[in-house]
């Protein structure tokens, strides 16, 4: 086999033992890598029905097909566990040197079982596994942890995926971090913390063997050349932060906890403003020639020294959505999230819920007591200090508010509503427990369906259904019978990229259009040169459908029902007052209709379950046996 | 304290302002020189010294190269015209004295052969150094210190006089 070793490494933290599992080539052809393989490993290794923070929930890491080769943007890995936020599949991706180190250890995937009694740093040194005490790493930021481990092992080429204090404290919105990039969403940090796994370090020195290296190199060169052209210009110059003004124009920029879609100070927290005033450097993920990551740096004032990775998703969540217009404070809040190991999106959206609760009189100043402010503090939208302080409190579960918000919006609002008889769930912006992304779905109706049906909750990366809405391919303000097929098509399109994985920012570099027709044949060539397989358009297309299906199957086995495909209350009931999105909601009738036509397009039952024959046709016979109907 | 040599020869330089840390140069070097994808086999090495400091280092073709002097088995020789250091694999025994002698950390031991390896600017390749060809940000360049200095002066002049 080329491109794979055929071996999965299992590590049991409870028993401190390891074993190797061999997988046949046919298994790889079905699940490929990235989120698909990671989810499949989770399907095979989880104790069904377990609490996400119990030892029965495995950490499943899957390599990328192209990691360790010069194929542009292929330096990513997939990470899957049952999500402590959603109770369903938590599948994340991270562009990182961890992916390359993993590939070169010779393991196609790593499954971490059980839970350690003491804090541990697991070091996978090619074929050897070492359990290293991690007590001295506790409390360290993600960057400090990585650097300390390199020092201890006397090798800068050791790559570590780590959790920060937030993960140690089981914040459900904590993430896993590696060389500045994150497996960001669905709360992986808490799963790692529950196992007392502070860091997973990797040193891989093996060659990455591919079937036809000369062909792969030639293909990779062409893609790299194209990646410096007009199709990635947006990413290369301003990065994803260029979306701030675009979304603001469209009335889609989440503002003050999604109460509005237009932020009056958007200019001040835009990618353009960042570029002009606070950009320190543009950097790249592993083996990425595009380089979209903008590092923001504050050089003076109360937030002097803050240096964080500024993405659109971090910006919308912590700036307009929290009412902040002071860029240095936003950079500080993002830096805190980066270093403490918090998902910027879930953190920002959870904080914005708390600010709204404060403004509506549910919370008082006293609810915000902490060491820094023993009397508590005012927590209005637009308060720089409130937002920055709350990121610290959440990471440390400090005080009433830190402990509450570390649970994410769904649990926090449920707790408050139960204790105080309030209805704050109406402002809790999540789907299945995962906080909403930076595109208001009240006037993106195809996207609303994609999010509602999303297997990991409100994630813009797993459904790309905003594309037809924003491009004007459909009327984004209304629904029609095409949306079911579009939601299916876009989520499976995204799943191909998430499975290989290739960063989606390369998607226009094959033919200039972000569609299947140009990309799939080109991607098939890359796969074939790497693996020696004979993939064509259809096989590539099936990668996405299978990836999505295994995630859905996982959820069904964990108890998913049609009611779980929901939208946040606000998107269904509260109308914006200003901007292009004013006056719209997604009605119950619309949502149920959209779900009907989506399940139908997927070939599922009206209840959203998967027929046995559908699974068998996809080659997933064992899945059919367990959850097929 | 050894004196750091300067070079009249060309060598591969990296502009840290342009380098984004993608490490593609290492992949290409490894493949060009050894036929495998393994950045441990690369003769150009990327450095991530800080969140925003990344660069790459290859042989700087020092004059009177300390690595050549240090080699106890005379395995290293320097081309008088190009300044490129050649390593005679039949003489090298992997003792690593050359690595210790190099102020730039530009020599490494091949983990498989256990012998020293160093950048030869792809002198056998028609297109020249492959890392330079592949660098997506044009951060890498085959040039001389003098040429770099000329460019710095020019840049300074433009900035100071024209304010650009």
C-alpha cells in the first residue's frame, strides 16, 4: 500500500499499554483519512452511549492522504471524539505540523482510550510510545506547553498537540492546539482534559512513500503555481477577516449576540483595519503555499503585547457579536483564547449570551465576581474589559460566571433558566449545543437548513450551503424545492475536502471555479499518484457522501432524532430591525419543509434515518446492520 | 569565539519578511537530493523561532569554510569557483565535527546513512536550486552577500528619499 502504512496505533491511558491494529486497503478506500477516518475510528472504538467526558469516549486522530508530501494545503489531520457540547460526533480538522509528524511516525491513525490517573504527555516517537508525567506542564498556555516539551525532549522537530488551562478545567468550549493552529470546535479540549492528557507529542522520521512521486510532484507544482494567482488573493492579502465588511454589507454580520446583522463600527474591526494597523505577519499552515493567517499584534496601550491569530470567525464572535469596536481588546481576547485553549467562536458566542443576559437584567454585577474584580463588573455589550476578563474566567472556570460559561450556551442557559425561572435559552445561539458561526442564517435559508441538519451542530465548515445563498444562485430570503438537494450537495462537497483533507481555500485553483467538475478529476489524479489507486470523478464524489454518512450514522447510534435538527430560537422568532436582513426569520413551517426535502434528497426516511440498502450501496454493510432501517 | 566567515560566493538566502513557514523547501530538497519525501532529509532547514519569525537556512559557502578545516578525514572540500562544499561519502564517517564547526547549523547528518549532508545549490539541476524554484513567496534566492547589501541600500534610499 502506498500513502498508508495500513496500521492504526491504539493507546490505552488507563492500562498504560499500546497495541497495533492492521486495516485492509478496502477500509482506506472507504474512509480515506481526515474527518471521515477519524469518525470511523470513533464509531469502532467508542462505548456507545457513554458520557463524552467518560473514559469510554476515545480520542481518534487520522492522518491526511497528502500530509508529508508537497501537495499544497494537504498538511491537515482529523480529530474525532463524541462532543462534550453536542453529545454527537465532534469532528475537527487542524492544519498543522502535527499532521506531518503523525504521517511520518508511520501510523495512519491514533486512538487514545481510557483515562490516565495522573496528568500525562504521551510521546509517540516513531514506533515507540512513552507515557511522560505532565504535572509540571499544568497551567501552561498552549504555546508554553509546546515549547517546554521541545526543550525536554531536546528536539525542535517534535510536534505537540496540546490543551491549555481551559481543557484542563474541562471547559466544554476548549480546543486542542498545535503550532498556533487548532482543532477548534466541538470541545475536544475537555475530552483531553477528562483523560488527563495534557499533550500528545509526535516525532516522525520515516519517509512518506507514494506510488508515483514524479507525477505527484509535477501535479503539486501546478497547483502551487495556481495557488499564487487571483483565486486565493482574498486569503493571501487580508485573510478570512476580509469577510467582516462583506458580511456587514449583506446584513449577515452577527452583532450583539445576533440581535442585528449590521454593526455600526464594522470598519474598526475589519480585515482592512487589521491590515493597516495591527498586522505583524502573514503565516502559513504546514505545507501551505497560500498563507492566509494574519497575526495581529498590539504594540501599546493596556493590551500591549497581545499577539493572536486573527480569523474572520474569531473576529465576528468576539468583536461585533460582543459589541466591541476596539481592535486591541479584540486581539487580546483572541490571544487569550489561543493561549488558554478556547474555541474563539464558542467563547465569543457564549460571552455575548452573558452580555445580553446582563443588559436584560438577568445577571447583575455580582454575578461577575472574580479575583481581578472582587465586586464584579459591568458586563455591557462593547465593554472591552468585560470580554477580555471573561475569556480568562472561562478558561479557569473562575467564579460563578466563569464556571457557568465554560459549559457553552446550551448548558449555561438551561442552568440559569432552571435556577431563575427565566427564558434565556431564547438568546442561546447554538444548534445541537454548538455555537453558531459568523453568518446570520435568517436570510440565508439554504444555509439555515445546512446548519440545522449539520452533524456537528452549527458549523459553517461542514455545510457550504451559504455559497448558493450569497452568490445569488438562489433567493436567499425564501425557500423552494431546490434547497434539499443543495444542502446535500454542498455538505458532501465540503466533506471531500475535510476527508482528504485539503484546505478548501485551494478549491478554485484547479479550474478557477469552486465546483466538482474541475476539482474532482484533478484531486483523483493526486490520490492516484499518492496511493496507486484508480480513482475517477465518481470515486472522489463518493468520498464526501460516505464521510457525511458515517458521521450521521454515529449520531443516529447515539440517539439522534429529527427534533435534533433545529435552529436557535432567535433565528426562528426574533426579527432584526435594520439592514438587508431586517424583518426575516426562518419559520417552523419553512424549517420542517426544508428538513423534509433534505432527507428526501439524501435518500433517507421522513424521520431522517438511513435505509439499509442505502448504506449497503455505499459499501458500509456493517453500519447498515447496526443503524440501517 | 570563532569568527563568522563571510562569503564572496553565492548561497541560498531567505528573507524572513517573506517566508511564511510553509516548509515546502524542505520537501523539495529532500525529494531532489534523496528521492523521498522526508523533511529530515532536507539540506535546507526551516526555523520557527517565534510566532512571527520564520526563516530557512542552508549552506552559506563561507570563505575558508570552518567545516572543511574541521573535518579530520578530509572528506569536505570547497569548490574554488562556486564555493560549494562537497562531501566525499567514502571518506565521511559521520563524526559530526563539521556540524559543530558550522555557525549556521547548515549541515546535518542523514538519519539513514549517518553521513553528513550539505546544500550543493542543486548544481546538477538545469533549473538551479529547486527550493528557490518552489518557494511560493519568493523568499528564497541564490545570491551573494554583496548583492543583498546593494539591495538593502537601494531599499533604504527609496524609503528615505521617496518615502515609499
